[in-house]
């Protein structure tokens, strides 16, 4: 059986609920390690719900590791939270955070076009495609439907190349995201992984960060822009989420500009403009490389929530209404995957465990 831990050691010693108004806990930040809630009750959650949640994870999901934090303390853990593995497309959300630092200091100009930057690709980009701006790349609205160096997107549903103006049509395309990585390095003069280490891994005191294992990959005969894959542990994924939850501030150090956190997690593309059209029947809009909860999931605990999402079962989900971060991982190659419906049910169960 996979390793499971959750925290309610002194619950039986605490007093009964008095009916008084509950004051939200103070926010804390992990140092070398995370603090744990001494009881589920003190965190504001129902003790009886926690075993049910973990049973669902054990029996119905292909979860490798799960970590849920509330106001900066660990509510529950499952699996090997120290294992480092590939985050798939959660890499894009992390790049968005790095973009904010360099937009704020003026190094990155989001309104430069691909033509301004001298960016092209295998076989050549069309004249209209070269008018796409950097902000269009990070919003998946470039209108460039060139194949990417790696698969795993909606390019098969793209309109004909050259048929849409940049900025007018959203489509989840790895070409946009990989080119955004190229544009970042071109404008900053920094390797993405070096920037990640400098601005996130070191200040956040990531516990398993290893710069040496990071390599870009992709078929460079298809596109000259490789994918910048990122490998983190689950508990370091939670640090990323906790930074975002706190509006880019880490224990008094403003790492990501607050204005960027707000902008990048806003609905740059509302639900009704998502493509292909089947995505409009869901509940996720899109920001700057973050998925934004929308539609039927706009109120209650979902209000203001957003998530990074990667293939097979990687998520960093930020829930401001509950002061919560959920880091979830299904390690690729271990058999099976965790899909949206399973993860959505897990979130609902966690939210419903909030004590009334």
C-alpha cells in the first residue's frame, strides 16, 4: 500500500465547536520543511472526511503523490512527495511566473512581434504569423499553427494556417508555448532553467531542486523551438502554488509582481471563446499559461481558483477562497493516468470537507 499521512494527532484533545465565528488562520511559509497542522479540526476541516478522501485516492485514482496545504501548513499527504519527476505542461505555468519578473523590470516587452524579435521556424512562418506578439504566445492566441517540436496539444483542430489574425483566436498549441520559451531566452539572455533556479528554486528553498537534470527536448527537424521540460518533487510543486496563493510574495519578499499574478490568472480567454468549441462546454478559461476555473465553477470555493495542468496527472491548483494549494502528481511511466473527472471529484471532496 502506498504511504499515507494525514494530521489530526491532538484532535481528541481539542474542545468542542462552540458556534463562535471562526477566524481564518494566519498564513505561514515553509522554511527548510513544511509545518503540519496539529489537527484537521484546527485547520477548519472535518476529521471524518479525510479518510474518505484518501480512500478515494487509493482506490479510484492513479496518484503517485498528493499534498494539500492550507494557509501554508500541510493538511494531508499521500505517496512519495519527495520523488522528482516530469511536470509535463505545468512547465508553462511556471514559465508564466518567470515572465512576470522580467515584464515588470522592463526586460521583456510583451508587445514585440515575432518579426521584431527575428523569430522564424522550419519552413518559414507566414507574414501574418510573424505579426503575433509575445503576449499572444503566452495566451495561446498567436494564430501560428506551425507544428511544435513535441506533441500533446490541440493543433489537429487548428484552422488553416494564415486564416486568423494574431490575438483573435485561442488554441492550445505547443508551438506557442515553446516559442514563448524561445522569446524569453532571447529577450532576457538567460536560460530558462537558470532563471528558474535564481528566481524560484533558491528563494523558495525548494527541497529537491536539481538544476543538473534539466534538459530541453523535442524534434528540432519539425520546429527549432524545443520544450523546456521541468522536473520537481510534489512538495516543491506546492511551494510554487503557495507563492502564487500569496500574490507572488514569499514571507515578505515580493518575488513575482502582484499585478502579474492578477493579470496572468485572469480570464484572458473567457470560456465562450475557448477552442476547439468542445472546450466551451467545460469549466476552464485560459490566462497567461494558467487554466482558470469559470462557468459552473466560478463561485463558492472555486471563486478565483486556477491551475497548472500537465499530461497523465500533474496539477498545481491554487484556491484563494480556502487559502489552499493542491499539488498532485501521477509519475509518467508508472502505469495509468489521472484524468480531469477524477481530479475534479477529488477537489470537490476536499472542498466539501471544510467545516461549516
